[in-house]
């Protein structure tokens, strides 16, 4: 079976800074894969290479066998993308926001309304779809963005920090919808997050990135068991402890990131209130 | 303590059957008109929800017509090719209004970049040129509505406007092409400077020179030679010439005007498409 995603020796530099320093990674079809790491770890740069927003200067990115540097249109047809920022248009209703993406993905007119309705239903926004997106709560905006990504039936759904700034209930709501959609459609999900507890609970496998390098990649259970085996003792370590062991520091200690990362995160948090 | 609100229940699989099959992609020539239509629909939806921008943007051209136009018509200082100065000015104000709407379109693109909207659109299977053309013609829709307001106002003020439907269609095409060019110019500059403040400064710096180095306010024959040379390469001059000829029936070079506007729009789309990905980096 073709892997949903394959990165081979992916490197990307911003001037003198090597944001991604040779990442090899495969994501199997149908799994939820979490890419974890602090700001500046290289997660978003890797995501941008996968989504064709950035070129692939060194290495290879394949999405369901398509080369992301040579077959960009084919790759984009397979992707649903939710960026870190709150990107729904507040000047449109929820339904109009989703319909816009139905149009740019060439959903025929006869099918458009029904497909948009299904995407909104999938994220629990059917009743609120006539309201302006500017009136939505942060969790609703995130679910609306999920509906925008789902309307084209993507095979690989890429979520960049989908729950950043959300309260715990909204975070749970977003993840419940991601899981339900994944179960119903079988799509592959690639998600980046800061939240170790979310990754532990919802991801089938996790890749831990630090300073542009993938330090470990396995199931949450395997990562924790490996650390327990290395350290001994009876207690099950947390993913945070796994990360500390691999990176030499915790997530909080590494949250310096780049200026744009921090600005983007703050802007999102501000819009969410 | 009140109970926490429950999140809505996720949908079941049988409610999502349409989301299992990707739509069949359009190919070839149909992609461009489909994307332009999509962007124009979005623009119209936004205008339907909030018309305040249309009203506020109508103030400035109305003042130009009412104050500048009526005053200089009375003074009679500016030669206007044998027609009342207010009539002469009306076409210039339509073009000016379209340019002012479009020249800051790059700021909207930078805002969309900052909000993540641009990245999301760039990840869709849309050729950059189609995306830029869609945005450009969406700017044209705004300019068109603005032009309608000015034409009505000019008619109320007694400007002798031709109501021939074909001529009015020509006016619409000239307005949209001009707006497309200036919005693409703005997006191209946005792709170079990548910063809202810098773009605002550049926009303000070039708007008035473009306006004054054109035939919008006065015939180019009154200009010094160097300004006439600038006017000859300024697409705004060709837009004004076409608008004046179509609206008032004055002598115009319509084939040349539309050729220049069309070529300018195509070149603008090409330049903006090439520079747009810089905004996503």
C-alpha cells in the first residue's frame, strides 16, 4: 500500500538557519500522525514543504506517491489544510466560508449545497451555518476551518496547531470531530501540536521534532515504554518526560521560536480571546 | 456551578457520503473563469453583508464631482475639448475611483497572508495566475459598483451621459480591466515589500502621480513634454480616454485603449502571480 506521506532527507534553510535538517518520515494511510515540538522545531516549515507552500530544495516529499516539488497540483488536490492562524473569513457566513472552498475545488453546482451541508454537519455547525463567522467562538471557528478542509474530500488532512488557544472543552470538541471524520472517511491526518496530552490521547503515532531534526518516531505507548526501559522504575513516564529525555529540555523551555511563529501564535490566541 | 456546555455530537458516517469522493477537477480553459467567478462571488457576498465600504468610498468621488467639478466648470480655466468641464471630469473620476479601490488591494492580500487565508488558498489546486486573476476581477466588481454610483450622480448633476447599453457595457469592461491592472500592481508590490506599512507608503506615493500624470483632470496637451511621456505609458490615461469616449461620445481611440488595458491586465496578472508565492514564505 502506498504511504500517505513520505519525507526523505528533507532539508530547508532560511538564510543561515537550517529549519529542517534532514527529516525522514513516513505516515501510513488512515493514521493520525502527530508532529510534536516547540516553536522553532521545524514543524511548520516541514508542513509548508508538504503543502507546496515552500519549495523542496533538498530531499523528497511524496503525498500518496506524488512528488510535491514536481506534481504540485496533484498533491494539492489530495490535501485539506487548516493553518495555525484563525483563517475563516469573519465577513462571510459559515456556509459561505465552506462554499468558497467547494468552488475552488470544482465541486459542481448541483452537488455544492449538499456537500457544504454535509461538511458543516460533520463538524456540528449546520445550525449555526447562517451566522456570520465573526460571531463564532474560537472552537466554532476551528470547526468551520475543518469543514472548509473537508468539503473537497481530502485524503490527507493537515492541521497546524488546530487547538492552540482553545479552552479544554473546545479542544475536546475539535478532536472529537477530527476523530469522527477520520472514522467515517478513513482519511489520513497529520497534526502538529504543542499539547503532549492531546498527542498522547489522539495520535496513532508521534514524531518528536527538535531543532529541525526528528528525534523519535513511534506510538505514544512505545515512546513511553522505551523511556521506562531506559530509566527503569515502575511509573509510566509522560510524553513530556520522553521529550525532555530526547531533547535535553522540556517544551516550555524551548518556546522561543521565530518571530513570525510567536506573532502568529499570539495573533491566534488574541482572536480567540 | 453551572455545567460546562456540551460540544455538538459528531456526525455519523452515513451523513457524510458526499465527503468520501473528491470532486472531479476542471481542466484547461475552464479553470480560469471558474476561479474568477468564485472570487467574484465571495466579493459580492461580502458587499451584501456590509455595504458601508461602498457608501464611504462614494464620498470622495462625489466631492470631486460636486466641489472640484462644479467649481472649475464655473471658473472655466481648464480646456475640456469643447464639452462642459463637469462632463469632462466625470470619466476621470470614475477611473480615479476604480484606481483608488484597487491600488490598496495588496494590503488586503497581506492581511489575508497574516490571517492564513492566503496560505489556505495557495494550497488549493488553483494556478497562481487564476488566483490572482480571480482577486483582480473581484476588485473590478467593487470598482464597477463604485462606477455605477458615480454615473448616477453625474447624471443627476446634468452630465450628458450616453445610455446606449453597448457603450455602458464597454464602460464596465474598461472599469474592470483598469481595476484588474491596478490591483495586480498592488499585489505585485505586496509580493516585493511583504509588509503592510511599506505597501501603504508606496501606494500613497504612486497614487497621486498616476492620477495627475493622466488625462483624468485635464488634457495631456496642457502638460510639459516629460509629463506627456509619463501619461503615454500610464494605463489610467487609456482607461479615461475609453470611458470619456463611451460615456460622452467624445473622440477616443477605443481599439488602442482596450488593447492597452487588456495587455496591462495580463502583464499585471503575470507579475503578481510570479510574486505572490513570496508572500507565503
